[in-house]
């Protein structure tokens, strides 16, 4: 990760420039999708490169050379559970009433964050390798909580059925989570890697943010008829404003280190995960509404995180 930090320092864009760069990448992906350059097939391939190669490289290079005690702590785990539990309760209360297909989507998209494609790369680009290591742990633990909760909420409210066994299989074979486990094993054993391998991983890590954000932009599809925009406003307010602020309060109250607190704020301030659109479509949710929320929270989070990071760093 030293290479990642040197590249960021040499570019010397500053925080505003970095977030403008992120917004430009998302916009470029969205425009490329609209004009047919980034087709569904190409965007899927781009996402696969990020998912199977670049993000695992970022996660491993962020964690393998750290001490395990620096990565996992009781305060981190407790803070993660408290923040997710609080947001889930708030989203359930704020989204009472209305049709089940809309309510279910609003509930899950108010807490289910894009930790992988957005959170970890943004933490690495703005806060450095130590914070990225903590963010990688939040990614792993968060996935174990978010995905089952989202499936259960959609199934319960929409009265649908889900292949829970298949979903759990996908979760435990997730390449990013598997890479995190390997990185934590290296951290436990204090096992190093060859210099050439570390340099290669660092180079791959620098590509994680631009490729992931292009793929996110190419996945956005803010279309649909009769979308309840006030519900989208609730989702945006809870996901990109309330959640990072609650994370700030919780991690500060637990007395966590500044690096952990800041990584948590950015991770929980990440937009709604693109995968929630897929879950909504498969499990009886309003897919057009889900698509709009992913778009709205993605754009809003870039702005909100810029202001939050301006305050905390």
C-alpha cells in the first residue's frame, strides 16, 4: 500500500479534487452506459475484474502486513453491530405503511451499504493503508450481517421464497471475503510476501477505485414510472447522512482510535449497494424504485463524504 499512498501524494489533488475525480468516474460510467459504449456485457466484465482481481488485491495488500490486533478489536465489532442495528431499526420505523414491494426496498436500502465497490477503495484513496485495512475488516463482517438481513427482510415483507442455501454458499465463497481471510491469516502469522509480489499487488490496488466506480456508474439506471420520490428522500437521508453520523457517535463513544473511527464513518457513509437492486428484483421488491435509490445515494454520498472528511481529517 506504500505505492498507493505515494501515488495519491504525488497527484496532490487534495480532498476536493479526489472527490471530483470520483464523481467524474461514476458519471463517465453512466454516460458510457447511455451511449452504448459500456454495454451490459462489458460492464459485467468490468465488474468481474474489480470483484475477482482488483478489490481482492486491495484487501490483501491492506491487511497482510498489519498486526491482527490492529485490525480486529471488540470496539470495532460492537460498533459495527450497533450502527447496523440502529439503522435497521430507524429504517423500519421511517418506512412504515405503503405497499410491501416499495417498503421492503426502502428498508433494506437505508442500511445496506456498498462496502466493496465504493467503501474500501474510497477509504484507501482518502485515508491511507491503515484505514483501508480496518475498512476491509468492516467489509467482511458487514457482509456477513447485511446480506442475510436483506434477504430476510425482503422475503418477510414480500412473502416470497429465497434459496438461502445458495445465497449462503455465494457469501462464503465470495473472493473478497476469502482474500480477507487469507490476509488476516498472514497478519496472524506475521508472514511476509516477496517484494515483487507486494509491488504488483500495490499496482493492482491503485486500479481498484477507478475501475470499481466506472462499474458502479455503468450499473446505475435511474428510470421508472411513478417512483415515490419522498421515499427515496428517506433512503438518502438515512443512508448517506444519518448512518455515517451515527457511526461517528458510536465509534467516538466507544473510544476507538481515530483511524478506526474515520474508516467506519466513510464505510457507513457509502451509498446503497448495487446488489440490493438484484435482491429486490429477485425477491418481490420494486426494482425501478431500487434502481433510483442506488443512483440517488451514490451521487449524494460523494458530496456528503467530502464534507464529512473535511471535518474529521
